[in-house]
């Protein structure tokens, strides 16, 4: 026998479980990757209001003005999948991730009398974790899936024929071509279909027809593509809207810990240490590890540990990201890869980098690279390279100018003008009459976003008492950007 | 006088390169007091006429020089200036040669010309160096900017390569006609390159030339240039990086600025003045000549035209009346004096050719005022009978800007589709591929396209842009909401960091910036010599078509004669109907056989039973017909003219209706001008309705000369910008004041003229259209089957979908039998069966190819199909096609019902199994599938055909809609009653002149019901109204003078009815 745990409208539920206020609201998930944004999934409330997959946003909002419009968030789907699988492992070690939101479980070894009870517990647990789930138990994985689709709680199939007959034809997922043909034939249910002569179906649709016939009659027993319990235990999330209060943060941490503790249990581990990392809105991080006095898998203890600490925590700005990692009791066994990198100890390097990142912030670590921009001195950080690339070839016209030593930040200066010409310059470390001036050169950009717009004038100046400098004007202020060697 | 001339400027007609309109460049040049400016658009002279016109109209005299940047085969760009007319002709030929000659696909490496796809049919210009040499006479070359051959070579490979590139140019142009171009844009490092170029010029004894390398008129337009760069390179502003400009310096500069920039090389600036003195060419001396007509016996064109006119006249009318003969003589004498005989003969020849090929043709526009045109068969209206004045078409004083007599305007209507195409191809074949071309149509950035394209560049998500497109349909009409509110409703809040940029860019783009060059719907220009010496030609997207680089207004301004070969769907319908009627003994065998002024026809017109007929079928026309009550052809002409944005803006509809109803006396503005205006406006009871009346008023009251009136006409018909009209109206106002007219009179006349701009109908044009409207109505009533079959065969056209037309065809009184599509009886097109029947053609079955059907028809002609197996074995439809045919009932004749057919066709063996095919049978007659129910059949019809031969789907719902009145029942409901209507939405309109009111037409099984929605209600239910395909509307009924509509108060979706979605004519 097989059981299937099924989360309807999975991609949408994966998202809504993290929005405590969304329960009972009509919501739909839109495909943001295509030219035209269409509904992929609509929840029951939305479908009741007439919102169906395939509609455009304006069509949907025309029917349901309060519709919550969301786009897929793959990382949340991954998190929800891990929750589903973690609960699946509580039923049996032989489970399969059949498709997103569907976990098939081989119940062999579990007492038959326990099937419904254990499945009901799993459903309750998943619902508690924010993922309304149904379960089906049947002779084949496919039939169990149909059962999970057909019920609002748990359904065990004993009389297959009676169960299958009234199911909509779409349950057996015909190809679009077959679906259209059957629609024109007026077939609505699997019973309508299987009432037709099997040989005539095979004659008309060949192998495809036979495959669909099998699906329509509940499919065959098949070996599952088993998955292993996870070996590392972490969770992370970036927030679209920064979190400013403790409540939503604890809500999420509790969600994470529920899942992680299930995974720990399935893998027969316990936690010895918790590592919490918070990304803050001002581009800084807050990181903290918690060594547990005694290794444990108890979710309440783990949650309390975090809760106690966070209650007294005040960050400068709101939180925009969260990572939680559990260090299990047994050491991680790592198999060496076939291909070594050029680093002698990449693991050590990564660890060192991670430590440095904790100190300076992860966005302030990396290899600087000039940005593709006219903006002077615009750089971005790319992940540290393990291999230093060879130097680029010198171009047809190598740079000829003198090297510029930049002042970081640029030195504010005051200028004295004669007419429109600057003639004297004061800066903190030096001052003097301007002997020669070249320029101005002008540059500006990023006009399309008001808080990024920039514009500047540049001159090269020589002071009478010696020294060559680059003078810049940004807005109304003047600066010395650097000194030429 | 300034001592600098800008000789290298690009406008937005460089398509995604320059950012300003030519008019902006002229204004900026004028403000900078530059004596001249050369427009060098990329690979064309697209913007030259606009620069020329703007320069002429500008207060500060700026001489518009002509040139172009030419993309070479290696991807470099050579700027060329036309020094002489020969030079200009060479430039046009060079561009034409480069654009029409197919190049090897690997010619251009993408790194040289990003954004250019040499595989496109409208391929870009890649001139070869040989071609440049061949067409170099009279041209002066510059070495160009960073895309020029010299600087490109220097940057890519150094000094020697640059020197070699310069020598290549020098070999072609010599030392006298080649300038080393210098540009300074205040970019660090540019002096190194300038120093090299100055040294290189000295070494080769070549003069230097400073230019601005202008990309836009003013620094503010740099943002547009950046967006264009992104659009050209298919990237976004965030990702474009250094591909964008570094600053905003490529604007039009004054002489002082240029001297300051080139203080170290003053001769480079001074040379611009010297070079300008050598440029002797402007578009004023274009050298265009219309072709002459070769007479058969060598007689003069004047004599031949006279001979033909009188010859046709005696055939058409018999003995000529003295008035008609006098009129013909007068016209022929004037035509000869103005040397237009050749033009008339050529147009006549085209019409004659069309008739010989059985193609219906009818002249429209002011040509209908000419008795000569009528006799030659160019037009269908007898101007003497309708008292149309020839002077409005042609007179001595019609003089163009160039001082030459301005060409008469003859537009020809042909049946749209292949028949019109064959006429166009005949013109190509008569005058040569380089002697004739379509005029261009400059497609500009407008509304939704601007938001979509600019939005993408700004990095907005597709969802917001989709929402904007769904919410705000196309149209010139003003929205109730401003752009910021529209953006907000689409999900882009005002505080969005890029919303301000979007609004700013929308403002710039909505100034009709050109997006790409299309072709005019039917305007052709032909030339005596070679047209490619007058204007460059390029390939159009349509096969076998070429297009010139100027649009119809530019051509007209430059005195180039355009003949419009317009395609009218209704002409095709009329021709097809008459051809079908030829099989009948009672005809008609031609349009001339249709009895004129038949009362029954006007009765139907007055009752607005006009769905499917020409011009008077729209919702607005149908709402006016019962009030206007046309009784004859001239009434119908007024009716056609009355429902136009112009007259409505001028509040002219109601006075005319009231006056016709005797509720108001005719009013000639004021007693002081009554004597002058009455003769002009008597037929329209004092209302200024036609363009001709406006012109006559200008000549009578303002004492305009013919030339001034002609200029006013052109200004009113000019589609680009309002400057020209403003100036023309100012002139009219001054002239009226000078004549001492009261200010009230002047304002009234100016208001009328303003409302006519772009929309005013010429009287003769309206009469021509009225004839088509009358003929189509007569055929609809008297040859119903033939008319509807033809109408269905020429879709899409008009206001209504085939489904609506078919429902209309079956309405009471017509007794038309619509037979469903059938493989045994249907042809590809819809056909007539018996007296009162039409058979739907197989062309309506979606997913079925014409080639398969034609093979099936050939097989069927040999022997009808005996059974389903016979059909399947003798045809080669694909599985999808077989299913499509079965689903819509086309195979019912070979099977018990649609589902039985669907069951059977699936059993047919495929081509891959041809051996089995010999033995296989489609299956038994005993299909296990149940027949389709009625709603299922209707649904399958709409899915598979887009229409149904059966009842309207609303009929099935009627019993469930107890509180809803049908469209037919509305007629008997009292005025003011609270009613509910429901049906499929077939039209949503929001005319700009209706102050935000929206008109919705709902179709049910009894007809069409109309609702009016006030702006506030529309904004509340915008999504429901624009997105739902079926609606239920409640409101108070207005039933006045036979015009019925519901003033909507509640609007709901009718989605529970699950009606099949029908196509709707939307404008909101």
C-alpha cells in the first residue's frame, strides 16, 4: 500500500504559510516569467470568486477586487517541500518527492491498522505547520494520489472502481491534445472514459491511449524514487518587506525549527549548536551562535533558546534576511571531490571568509571589479576568486596619463574665483594659487532613478607651489579627488 | 551673422539614434542663430522635408542642408553632404542601391553594428565602397565621429590603420571634397584623438571641420537618446552601462560655444562657414517631374484627353446638355492650361486597366467635383447633377508652396485584398521598380506602445506593463485619469523611484517621436525619370513592395504627386455581391443597375437597420439615423459627414437635426453676413458641415485667394502637429478682422475651422461614401443572401464580428437561411444556396488549411463523398483538421452526429501507416459517444468557427434571466423605466468628444442593446467593463425619437451564463 501526502495549490500555499494574516483571503499566483502575466494557481477562495488559472491580472481583479496577487518564490517552495518530506519521513523511511507538493510513501512494514491513523497525524501536523494537506491511501501510488486529490482529509481506497468512476477526467492528467479530444467527445469523468471499449481507445491513440487507460484505472504498482533524509540542517529567508518587530521573526523561526527538528529526528541527529544570522536593512549583519548545554532535538527547547535571546535584542535597523543553522551532534562526514580547486584548503578558506564576513558583513567581502558605468570609481564586489585570472592584454592605445592617488573620501576644498576662473584653492592639508587648469570634463548618469542620479565636473589643476591634482564638482561642492604622481 | 554652421546633426528620424524632431533642431538652431544646419540622418533623408518645412516656417531664417550618414559594408559610417542637385540625386541613388541590394548575411559583424540584423527583409543599408565611389559626384564627405572609418580604425588598430582609412576616402572624394571631422563633447581623453586627427589632416593636406555631432536639440533630450540606445541594443538602462552617453553635450551649440571648445583649432570652426557656402542644394530645387502619358498616335496629351472625355461622355450620357458640354470644355481648357492632362490620363489609364481586369474602382475626394473625372469613369458622382463646384477641385489660383500650380488630389478606392494589390503591382510594372513606390507612414510612439517599451527599458515588470495595456486600450482619446493615476492603477505608485522618469519620458515620447517607418495604406508616388533620384527607396515589409522615405504630407509639401490606391473592404463586398448577382436574371449586373433613391431603402436606413453596410453601421451612426432621417443621397452624405469627431466638437450635430425637424430656424451666424453665407450654407441649413464650405467662406468673407484657401485646406488636413493650423487660423482671423467682420462671427468661424482639422469631410467625398452606403444597404435588403455571403467572405472589416453579422442576417424580415458548414456542400468561401440561403464556407473552420480544403474540393468535384470512410480515404486532412471539421458539424452529413464523426475520424490511419489504411475502416456507425447537447453545439461552434449558424447563445439563457429585457423588448418599454439588459459585449467605445462617457453594445438573440456609462461609474467598474465578455446592465431607459439606450447604474458580469467569448470592437 502507498500513501500520498498532497498539498493543493502548493506554490501558493508555500508562500501564504509565511503570511499569517492571509488565511481565508482569495489569493492567486501569477507567472512573472512570460510576456503576459497569467494566473498559475488560484486558491479555493479565489476560485469561488470566479478567478481561474490562465486569467490575466485585470481579468482576475475584475472578478475579485481583494485578490492577493503573488508571484512564485522558489525559496519558499523549497522550504515547504522540505517540511512535507520531513513529515513524510515520520511515516516511513521509503518516501519519494513525486512532484512539488506531493510526497509518496511506501507503507510496507507499517501495520495496516495504523495506516489511516498515522496519515491523519501527518496531515494534522502539516496543517499545523501552515500547509493544509490531504492524504490518500491505496494500492498504487497513482491511486493514492487520486485519493488525496479527492478528499479534504484522509481517504483510503478499498473499492477502486466505485471511487474512480465519478472523478473528473482531468484527475488522470491527459495531454492537452487528449484533453481537447475528450472534451469534444463529451467525456467528463474517468467512468465516462473507461466505459468506452478499451481496444477502440488503443486503436485510436496507440501507446498514448494505453498509458492514459492505465492512469484512468488507477495505474500500477511501481518502485519509488527514494530520497535520503537531509544531512545538513539550515533554513534561510529574505524578506520583501523588512521586519521591525519580534513577533513575525519568532513566527518564522518557529516554522524553521519545526521543520529542522523533524529532519534531525529523521536523520537520527540532535542539535548541539544553533547559528543565527540576521541581515539588517543598513547592510550590516547580526550573527550569534548558541551552544546548547546538552544536545537535544526538542523543538520547544530550541525555540526557547532563541526566543530568550531575541527578546533582549535591539538592532539598529529592520531585518531583511534570516539564516538559521543547526549543528548536529555527529560530525559532518565530507567526501573529497574528484576535482581539486587550486586552493590547498578550500574548506578552510571558506570558513575563514565566513568568519571575516561576520566581522565586516558579507556584502563587504569579495574581489573589487570596475562597474560597467561612466560613474567615476564605481566598483562592485564579486565573490572572491580562487584563481587569479591572467592580466588583460594592453590595448592599442595604452593609458598615458600620470597615476592618480585617490583621496578616500575626496578632500573638500574651497575655491577663490576671479570671474568664472578658479584662482586659489584651500584644502586641509594644502593650499595655493592655481597656476594651470584643464577641463572641465563632464559626466552624468542614472537619471532614471532620482536617488541614484549623479553629475560631476572634472578639472586637472596645477598649483603654483607645486602639485598636480584632480578637482571635481559634485552638486555645488568642490573636492580634490586625488593627486597625480 | 554667426560664424559657425552645424553640419552634422541627427534627428529622431535616424530611428533610435537621434532624440529630437527636426522641428526641435530648427528651433534650437534658430535660437543659437545658426545660419544653416545640415541634417544627416542615418541611412536616409527621412527627416529632411520636416527640417525644410520647419526652416521655412521659422522666424529666424535657417538654411536646411541635406545629407545622410551612410553605413558601409564594414560597419563604419560615412557622413555625406549634398553640395549640388546631382549630389543629392547621387545620395538618394546610393541609399536606394544599398537598401535594395541583397547582401551576404555574414557581411556585418555584430560587434560593429549591434542591434542590426542583416537577415531582416527591411534590411539596413550596407553600402559598398564601390557604390560610394560610383555615386560620389556632388557629395562632400566627412571622416565622421567615433563610428566613422578613420576614428574607428584609429581606436581599433592605431595610426597606420586610420591613415589607410583616410586614404580610402581621399581616393574617392579627393582633397577638395573631404573634411576631417572633429568633435568635442567634454569627455576626458578626447584631446588625444583630436590631436591625432589634426596631425593626420595636416599630413594629408585636408581641411579640418568642427561639428557638434548633434544627437538632440537641447540637453534635456539626452534621456530620450539613452532610452533609444537601450531599445536599439535590446537592453535596459541598468544593464546598458557605458553604452549610454557619458554626458548631455551632444546638443545644438552656438558659435561662441564652438569657438570656445575649439579655441586651439579655430580654423576647424571657420571651415564650417566655408563649407556651407559650397552647399548649393536644398529641397527647394528637388527636380521632381510627374510622368507624361504616351498617347497612341502621337497626338498631344491635351487633345487625347479631350477626345477620350467626349468619347466616354457620349457613351455614358448620349447627347450632352449644353450645361454639361460647357462644363467639360471649361475643365479641359483649365487642365490643359495647368499642364495636368498627363496626370488625368495616367489616372484614367489605371482605372481603365482595373476595369478591364474586372476590378471595381471609384474615385473619392474632391475629384468627384470634376465632370471630366466622371466622364472618364474615375469617379461615380455626376457633379452637374449634384451641383458640385469644379473650382473646389481645381482652379487657377491653387498654387503650392513652391509657387507652381498645386496638383489635384485624386484618390481611388479599390476592393481591398488581392485585387487592389494587382493594381499596385501594375503601377510598379509600368513605371519600374525604381520609378514608383508607396509613400511612407511614419509610425510614432503613442500611448501604450510608449509605456510598454519605455517601461521595459526602465526595468518595470511585465505584470505592471500588461496591466497598463489591459486597462488603457489604444486610441488618441483623452483618458479621464492622468498618467500618474493610470500608472498607479497598474501597480506603479507615484513614489516608485522610477515613476517620475516614466512620466518625463512619456511626455517626450508622446510628442510623436518616430518609432519606425511603415508604408501608407495606399499612397503611391511615381516619377518621370527615376524616383530613386528624388527620394531614396527601400523595401517594405510586404513582399514585392518598395516604399519611399517620405510620408504623404512630406511628398505633398515638396510637390510630389501622390495617387492613393485605397482598399475598401466594402468595395470588395460590393464587387463580390454583384458578381454573385450576375447569376440571377434580375441582377444587378453592375452597381449602376441598382435603382437610385428607392424609398424602401431609405426607410431601412432611417430605422437604423444598417449592421454590415458601409459607413452608417457604427453605434454612433445608428444612434443618429433615426433622428436625422435621411431621405435622399445628399441627406445620406450629410449623415456620413455628421458623425465625425470634428462636427461633434463643434456642437453641430444637434442644430442640424433640430433645423431639419423644424424645431429651429436655419441660422447664418449673423445678419451681417447672412447674404454672403446663405448661398454657401443653404443646403446644410446654415451649418458648416463640409470642408468646401469652409474654404468658400474663407474666400468670400476673408477674401482669401485660391492659394491662401488651398494653404488653409492643407493645414486643416495636416496630421502632424498643430503649429501649421494655428498659423493658418491666425491668418484667417486677421483677414476676417481686416474685412471688418464682428468678433462673434470670427470666433464662430474659427471654432468651426478648428473642429474640422484632420476630420473634416469634403462634400464630394461624403457623396461618394453616401453612394456606397446606399448601394450596400440596397443590396443588404434586396440581395440579402448574396450580400451577406460576400460580407462574410471579406472579413475582417467594418465594426462587427462575423458572429454578429450572421445573427443580424437571420433577424426577422430577412428570412435568410444560414446553412451550416459541410464538407459535402461548403466551398472554401461562403456561398449562396437557392434564393434565400447561404452556406458557411470552410474558411471559417479554425485550424484547417486552405490547401487541404482545395484538394478536398477537387476530389469532391470528381465524385461526392459516399461515406466517412470514403471521405477519409480520399482526403489528406491532418488529424487536427479532421477533428476540427467533425467538432463543428462539417462531417455530420457522413455521420449520425458530431460526436459520432469525432469518434470515427480518430480511427483513420495516419500517413505513416498507409498499408493499414487500405484495410482500416473509420469504425462503425455505432459510436459509443452521446450526441452533443444544444449548448455544447453552440460552444463548439464558437470555439471552432467563431460563429454559429444556430441561435444566439443568449437564447438558451433567456428563461433563466427573468428580470432581463431583450434588445427587441426595449423598443416597447416606456421612456424612463428602470430596466436590465444583458448579452455578449460586442463594442466598448469611449470617444474623446463624449467627455469620458462610455458606450457599450450588448448583443442577444433579438438584436443589439446599447448602454451609456458615465465616467465615474466607468472608473468604478473599469475592469468589469473592459475584461468581461458578457455583461448585465441595469439603468433607466432613454427612448427618444427611436433612439434607445440604457443609462447604466449597475454593471455586473454575466459570467454564470458562461457565454462563448465574442470579439468586441473596443476603444476605451
